[in-house]
C-alpha cells in the first residue's frame, strides 16, 4: 500500500455545507459532490471549517457524512472529527469508521486556550492516536482556534507516531517551520491549508493542499499542482498569483460566505451559510464576480 | 414577579462537571450540588466554561442537566446553551425548557472570529431572542472566545430586548464600560464573571457575579456581596483582596483543573478534568492548599 | 517628608504637546500649563503618551521640559523618561534632574517584546533604580507597548525598592491585581492610568490617577476624587459614569487627537497632533462636542 | 542607472551594534564591517532591529553611522531612519544624506497602534516620500511594531511613488500577499526580512533578503541566493532547511542576543546586547554552537 505522502498528494476541497433557510440542504450537497468528483481533485475534507462543522448538531453531522459516504466516487475523504475533548473526538472517529471512511483530521482543542501548552497538545494527540482505529491528520489553524498552534518542536515528536499521517496547516505563516523540522522524516504528509502559501510550500516539501479555492476553482488548483510537478515554475508562479489574488478577495474579505458566493457564481449550488454567518449582499457578490473575471476565471 | 435585576442579584457558582477516568461522574455532581445548595448562593450556572461544557457530547450534556433538574433545590439555575450557530443554540434552549429550567446563558459565537463584527453579533443574538422561549443572559468571554467580544455599543442595543435579561462578563476588563453605557437602563442585570472585578463592579452597578471561587468558597463570596450591600466597604475590600489572591493562584495559574483541585481540598468531590485538561500534580495541589491557608480559608 | 502615597494622591494631567504645522508650539504649551495650574490637580505628567513623547526629537524633548520647569507653579511634575534601553533612560533621568524635576516615570521597554519576560523587566527596572538619582514611577501600558506588561508578581518584587515610588497602570484591566498583590505594602503609590477604572480602583486602594480626561475636564476629575474621599459614593458613581462615557467617545474612538479636540472645545490651545496622527475632521469634532454637552460638561 | 530591483537584489546583513559594558564599541563594529565587506553580500542595513537602533541615543546613532560611512567598501548601505513621527524621520533621513548614504528604510510608526489604519500609514509614508531626498524602503515588522502592518492594498498604492524603492518584510507570513498584489508592478523591490521565508519568497518574485543569519553565515545566505538564480532548486531547498533550522534556534529562541552569540562563535566581535537585552548564558551559547555544528556550519 502506498505511504501517506503518496496517498495525500494533490489537492483536497474542504467542501462547504449548503443551507437553505437555516436548514441542511443535502440534495445541494449531493450535487456539489458529484460535480467536484468529476475533477482532478485528490479528495474531499468533510466537516471542515469551510463546512461550518461547528455550526451543526451531532445528528446533522452524521447526515452530512452519510451523503459523503454515498458520493465519494474515487475520491479520498478526510473527515473532520476535532472536538474540544479527546473523549468526544474518539467518538467521532468511531462514527467515521462505521460509515466506511479511512482518514480523519483533528483540529487542536482551543476553548481552554491558555492551557494549551506544547505538552498539553502532545498529550491530547497521543491520547487519541493510541486509541484511534483510523490514521489522523493533525489540523493546525490558530486563526480559528483562538491562537492555539502546534509548534514545530511538538510536531516533530508527533510525526513519528504510526497513526499520525500528516498535518494540514492553516496558520498565517504556512508550514515552512514544520517542513524544516521534519527534514528527512519518512512518510509524513504536509498539506498547505491556504492558497496563499500552497505553491511556495510545495517547493519546501509539502505534498498538497486543502484549499477553499478548490471549492470553486478545482481544476485551476489541480493545474497549479501539476505545473509544479512538471517543473514549469514560471507558469506556476503566474497561476499562483492569480489564485492568491482571487483568494484574498473571497476568503480574506468574506470568509466562508465568500466561498459559497463564488461557488454559486461558478455553478455549484452552495447555498447560504448559517447564522451567525450571513449571505453576501448583491454588491458584495459583484465584487467577487469581478475578481474572478479580472483573473480570467469563470464567466461566460 | 420581580425583575431580572432582583432575581439575578447575588452569587452564582459555575458548577464543575466531575469526571472519573474520562467518564462523567454524575453521583459526584449530585453531591457537589447538594452541598452547594446548602449555602447562600443565589444560583448555579450549569454547563458553563468551568463545567467543561465544550468537552461533552450532546447526550452527556443532557445527562448533566437532568442531575441539575433534580438537585436544584431553591437555587436559580442558568443553563449554558451557547453554540456556534443560532440553530444549534435554539435547540439547546428548547431542551433546557423541556427539562424545566427558566433561564439560559448564550456565549458569543467565535469560530469565525474574524467575521464577528458588532453587526454579526447583534444579528445572532436578536435572531435567538426573537425565537427563544426563555430569557437569555448574554455571555461575554473573549479569553475563551478567541478574542470575540460584545462591545458596549452593541450591548446597549441588545439590552432593550425583553427576552434579554442580562449579561455575564468574563472579559479581562470587567463590565465597567457596559455599566456606563447602560446608565439608567431598567431591569438589565450585569453579572461579573470573575472574582478579580466582582467587588469593584458592584460599586458601578453590577448586581452579582458568576464566580469560579464560588465553587470552593461559596460562603466567602456570598459574604462579600453582603458586606457590599451593608455598606461595610473596608471589610469588603479586605475580603476582596483575599479572594482575588486565591483566585489568582488557582484560576490564573491552573484554570479549571485548579478549581477542581481547590474543591477537593475544601471537601467537594469535583473529580478530574477531561483531556486535553489534566489533573494537577501533587506539588501543584500543595501550592493551592498553601494559598488557601495563607488567606485564612480552608484548613481545619 | 510625606511618603509617596501621600505625595502622589489625587489627579495628574498627562499634558499634551501642542503642534502647529508639525512644529512645537511652546507658547501654546505655556498657556495650557498656566490654565491647568489654576485647578485642583495634584500634578502634571510631562512627556507621557498623551504628550506624544515618542514623536519628539531629543532636543525637542528638552525644550518641552524647559517650559514645564518654568510653568510648574505648585504642581508636582512627573517626567516621562522611558526609552528602550536602560542606558538611554538613565540619560533622560539625569536631564530631568538637571532641570530641577524630582520624579520620573519609566515605561516598560517593548521593542523586543518577545524577550520581555518577567525576569527581563525586573532586571531592567532594578538596573535603573540602582543608578537613578530620582524616584521612579513604573509605567505599565501594554496597549502602547506591544502587549508587554508588568506582572503582579514582578511588581511585588519591584515595589520594595526604595527608589521605586509607585506605578501608573494604563492596562485594559486596571490595577486590581497589583493592589491585591501589594496588600500591606507600605508607601507604594498606585495610580490609575484611565478614567475607565480610576474610581473603582480607589475602592481597592489606588491613591490617584493620571487621566487624559484631566486635560480637558480637570475639575471634574478632582471632584470625583473628592467625592470618594468624602464617602459620597452614589454621587461618585454617577460622576464616574459621565466621565467614562465622555472618555469612551474621546479617547476610545479618537485617541490623542480626540483629547486635543476636546481641549480646544474647552478653551485650551492644544493644537494639532503630529503625523502619523492627524487632527480630527469637523464632523468628528462635532461628535465630541455633542458627547461633552450630553453629559453636562463644557458649553456655554 | 539600474533600477531598484537590480540594485537591491541579493542579501543584506542587518548589522548588529556591539556593546561593551553598556557602551558602544565602535572598534568592534569596524571589525565586523570589514569582515562582512569581504563577503558576497549586496549590502548592509545600518541601525535596524538587529542593530538595536531603538536602544541608542541620537548622538550614538550618528557615531554608528559615521563608522558605516567609513567602512562601507563596495556595499550598498541602507540606513534605518524610522521614528514615530514623520518630522523626526525626515530629520534622520537628512542626516543619512549628509553622511553620504543613498538609501534609507522606514519602519511603520506604531506607538499609537490602534490609530494606525491603512489610511494613517499611507498618509505617513506619502508625507515622507514627498519630502525625502533619498529613496525609501518601507519596513513592515508587526512583531516589533505592536502588530501594526502595511496591508497589501496599502502597499499597492505606495509602490507607485517614485521615491519608494521597495519593502523589507519581516512579518510572520512573509511577502506573498505583497508579491501577488504587485504583480506586474515595475521596479519595486521586495526583500524578505527573515530566513524563514527568504527562499520560497524568491520563487514568488522577491529579489533578495535582509537576513539576521547573514550576520554570522553571510556566504551561506549568498550561496542560497545563487542556487536559486541558477535554478538549482533541490540544493537550494536543502540549504534553506539547514539555515531555517539554525535560524529557528538562534533568533526564534534568543533574538538579537542569539545573533550576537552566533557571530562570536563564527569569529565576529559582536559583543553583548544592551539592557533590557542580556548576553546569553554559557549553556545557551552551547545550544547555539551545537545547532551550528549539527547543520554543518562553523566550527572545526
């Protein structure tokens, strides 16, 4: 069986969860997944930040996962299972396994942010890794997690555990420090969690990315990865800058509501976000449409 | 019926959730509630931050509330129901009502911290207040909520809604800006969320506090409130400083694990916290014991 | 000779530095000082944050101090001397002494914020206190100092040094933790650095305040201190809330430029700030005028 | 005359300022500059953060610059002139010109951090650029500047000014957003301010770096730039990781004191830092020595 680095190479879409009048719209989700399955994406992240997983009840999470189980096609599905406690997280990993999934991601706990020392984070992840029936991708996202971050030192210690497959890094800095610290580490997959640093991270050893842009521009993201693999760096840099500018407008200014609006513009029925997020206004959608056109994406 | 300011006056304990080997220990919770019910506390906060509510599964939350429903005695119970989405929160408020409770608190949503503008926070709370069958206490806790805070301007607008009973403030600054902005507002209860500023906040118009110290020193907290009411300010200041110093050691250094250790030292079976929190070491417990003794608490 | 607590009791104005077309306007400063000298203020802070001390060249700082030396009347002048290095700071303290001043304040160094551990801060202040010919008031202002703060533990150790007279606290939280930690400490003066918590801090043992509001409402600030001393707490609370609301509009929204605009409205020739700060627009000044009138200050 | 991008291409050392017993040691500085002049560095940054410029009095700054004027050899010297006010900064730029220098850098003002909006930063820099007799390199360093940062939008507007030559970026994220926003901008030089992202930034269009590692490993930094230019990317990545790991230990753990210790180990008389910074202990120096050896630098 190929190693983690090979299996996780490429681009993942952190798939959004469509809502309609505050209710789950699972048919829309099904359509989104079918369309994304026809692209060159490596896989999907179910119940990630872009999936508004924190805004779902536990029964709703399960219903979302059931749709992913039916609509995964040939894609690798990584299931977000991170909760504040190890106990809850292990429950969600068990559920993912029951539904037939083979890989999970686990966000750092962060409600007790001041207590989340390197030692606490290491203990938490090892406690899970020891008991998990599925391999785990660590998820570092200090912007969502009240500033809590996995340090490079902590990562070095966790990376040697056989059940820890890799890390998705959505910090502001990107995974450069991880890649330097891991130097020579075998079969640990580093995934960039933002278009801002996906391409330069590939030069440092990252194997792929989990990119919100892949929800609305999946083929462009896949193309960027291919240009890197082929050593066509000048073209890659130009495509990177185009995607980075689009990403800056959409996610930088509007977050998940922006991603959903961009998907609608590109023909994906992403629906509205759930309160406390609100759908974009008409003028805001026009800004996104303009940004996509200006960079040569989308449009008729 | 008395107004919110009268009903919420005094001291609430944000009751901890005892665990044993990572499992809920509901018998220990029952014992804690019985002992706290014999004090002069005004009420309990169930499923608050000190209750590690974020570390519980949804079925576990319900089991905890069932114990509170049986062991509330004459105390007013405020049920923590804050989730990331309005939809989830309304579900938990409905559950609280079903179990016979009459008051809930709702933490600010914060996973999408960058999007939590004043406008988003106002829309979120009004969306809930319009539909809630129970009065709501807002919960402002930027230290837990990735820096998200309810501004004084936003509070002024929310405070006039008939279903919004008050606010519990656990910011670093205390509720001074709220109390200045509310000046003259009728029947909106401001509760201090920390022993650090409980007493000085009373001088500015707060009616009470939700104090982690009330988990292990309930009578001292009640006494401080009484000294203020009686105008015995010199004695109040001295007692305040004693409690503030103890609180600094216990919560400032150790958080919820420190509160649980202090409760055990004072005879309450608070048990261990759940991972990612860990129980204190022997030397850490000795520091807490020494701090309590040094200020004349506990012992004997 | 009376102790530090007695000498520093009351209200200090952190006097602004008037500019005209980016140049020092020392005649305007002279007029401001003469008017403020006719009030019940205890003293002045020269070259504080409100004085834009960081925006002055070293020769300009000296020229400002020379005006203070001439226009101090019966007021106690505290001279801001805090620089990034102990070496520079000692040079500025020597200059203050040469000009006849008897008290200095020293802001925490903060350019190398990540290195400013408790130990580094303690070593810095002790290194200065050992060599300073004048008593020192510590200045804690994390909002200006990139988050660097003097901890309560560190303060406890510094407070026993004979050359350290007190602390001015301009943190967001106010000096409650210092006052709890100092309990019983003899002759160490705690000054509140913000109107937001000046009055409640008096209840905890602070002896006075250095208040930007004292630049434009000196008598109201002095009156608030008097009401506290006389035990007229209900009146004090009402006046506190009025000042806190005015302060929120002026400093909370506009900073030093707001203070200067408010002074102009109250008849003090405070002039404009220096770039990168800019003078308020007409509509912004109208908001300030309205806030002052609404609370019954200024006007007519 | 070649454009800014050509003139600023390559590696700059942000030269440290040696102290001995808290006093300037200008002979040591002279020796450091002579040794660094014999390397392939493009130039020096005088009076930068590594030069502890904030810890120097104005006369000391001048004395340091006089040594740079004498010991510049064939190197391009960029003089740090950033102060809190435009007025002071222009005075320092005039001084740099008087001493014969041709390029300055200007850090963002930050004491009034809350007021430093995009608009304020733009007004500040344009006010200087209009009056400056020398071209300016913007200096973005939120870690030193209390979180104040130049946004990509703001940079886009400033980059078109003829007197603004480029930007040195020492943020945590690196200059990726700037390079995306500048796409196609002619003759504006982007310099990476950290070894952490120097190499990947070259792939995005940066022309060079101002690297603290260049103080003690100048030739390795120059070599990394050369490998990039020659398209030898695999070797470059390996060298990058070695430098990044060394940098993480030295600057990440110890800051300027670490840089000075590393220089001493490599034979440069860098001396001690000035209080509030303190020289490393023996065990700390051993950690640095070990890190250098482990990566194959120094020693032997």
